[in-house]
C-alpha cells in the first residue's frame, strides 16, 4: 500500500517524467527529420527519386541514436553501448545497415511514447491536483471568476475523487510508457548477445592490433637507435684494431669478426625495414609511389586516401603491394601493371592488376597465402581473379 500511494511522490516517478519532458525536446526534431523524410522517400520511390532521400533518412536515423542517449544518460543514468560503425560507406551498405533500420523504427516509436508521457502526465498532475483540492477552493474562493460554483460540501467530494484517481494514475502511466521505451531500446538499439560478443571481439582485435603495431615500432626504434648503433661502433673499433695489429693471425681473426659484424648489420637493417619500412615515414601514398617507380615492370598508381589509415593497416598495405609487384616481376611475364588504393575511415581497398600469363593462386606456404592471412587478421578480404592466360587482378581489403 505504501508503494501504491507513495508512487506520485517517489523520486523514480519524477525522474522518469523529467526524462519524458527532456526526451521530447530531442524526439521532436528527430521524428520530424526522420519521419517526414521517410514519407518523402516512400512516396518518391515510386518515381525513382526517393532512394537518395531514403539513404539520408537511414544516415540520420543512425545518428539520432546519440540524441536519444543524452536525456537517458542525463536524467536516468541509463546508457547503452554505441552501435558498431559501418564497415563500408557505400550506398548499398547504408541500405543494408541493420542498425540504421532499427534506429529508424525506434525513432518512429519513441516519439509518441515520450510525447504521450510528457503531455498526459502533465495533464494528470495539474488537473488531478486542482480537482483533489477542490473542497479547499470551495471553502476559500466564493465562486470567484466562476471557478467554484454553489455546490454543497458533499458535492465537492466527487471532483476530489476524480482528482485523486488522476494523481494516482500519473506515476503508473509514466512508468508504463517509459518502461515500453526501455524495452524498445533493449530490443532495437542495444546490441544483442551475439552482436555484443562480436563488437567485443572486434574492439579487442583493434586494441591488440594497435598495441602490436606500437610494440613493433618501439622494437624498431630500439634496434635502430641502440643495437644497430652499437654494431656500427663495434665495426669501427675492430677496424682500428686491425690497423694496429702486426700479427697476421690475429689480424685475420679481427677481419673475420669485422665481416661478421657487417653481415649482422645488414640482417638487422633488413629486419628493421620489415618491421616498419622507412618509406612509410612520409605516408603510405609516398611509399607506394616509390614502390611503383622502382618496379621493373612499368606500373601506374592511383591512390585516394582522404583519411590516413592506421599504422598497422598502412604497413600491411605497403607489404602487400610490395609482395604483389614482386610477384608480377618474377612470375607474371607482364608488360605493365596497375595499382589502385582507395581508403576511408573504415579501412582501405587495394587492387593490383597485370597483363601477364595469369594462373596465380593461393598455395600452401606461398606469399599469397600469407597476404590472405594478413588480410583476415585485419578484418579484411583477399580475392584473386587470375585465369590461365591472364590478366590477373588481386583485390585486398583491410580494416581500420
């Protein structure tokens, strides 16, 4: 009973009503944009002009998820994970984006819920309070301005009953509508169990990939600035010793040691280049230009990178192009090659073509197999189109 009669005064009731009021401010523009444009898109589709509008509606619907989180987080302390970013930015990807479609459904259902809670809740509270206190008005205000009539004391009790019912209905109506809204968020906006696991795995993979890239860069710097410098110093010292030694046997040992140091330096520099090619310091586009210019087979290059890729993605792309161009030179018997690289915020796509003899395939232990595994490690794909007699086109996509 205490819970029942105390509901109009409970903090939860007023928090949820405040949420409905604040959510209405965000829901109205979202509903107008998404709803009106959605109607335009549905009508315009009949005349083949609504598709761009529909794409815009889906983009806005996905963005509106952030708006809906603001009042929920500010008033109720209630939050949900952000939707995973779209992996591709094409029009087809937008139309097939399940997150955007669910966000659109939520925007259309969320609006009437919070508006009804805000409006009816206000009406019930204000009118219910006035009717509940009607006997007091009857005593204090003697029919002032026609607000109170000449009813008897007994007749004033019926409006009080109505007011009491309205006040008691207020909290449960608000809780019901906000509860339905929460269910919709859970069903439409929160990632499900499988989607949460996928998102967690993707986040963990991105963190591990970035951490591995940072670790390799640190190792590369340590080898370059520390070990390599010491080997160079050791080589200089051995050269000085060789010049001062008169014993031929000792001089021969020193010479052998110096040659070993030289070989170790060469191997170390090769390792450093494999970890992080110095050409990438100037950016992926410049590094690829260097590869294309140095390739024995005439190579054309087209690079479109409006967003700089991550270090791991740039390194993988560089080594992939280097490996594929080397294969063109060694195995394809080609007279020309072409490299196209296009990137955005979700990753990049590279295509290497040649007019050689074809027949390329992913074989066990081959360089192409290694490239395919590297692409999968970065949430990418690797595809070969190389019929016998050529030409060959190898497409590789890499995630962020």
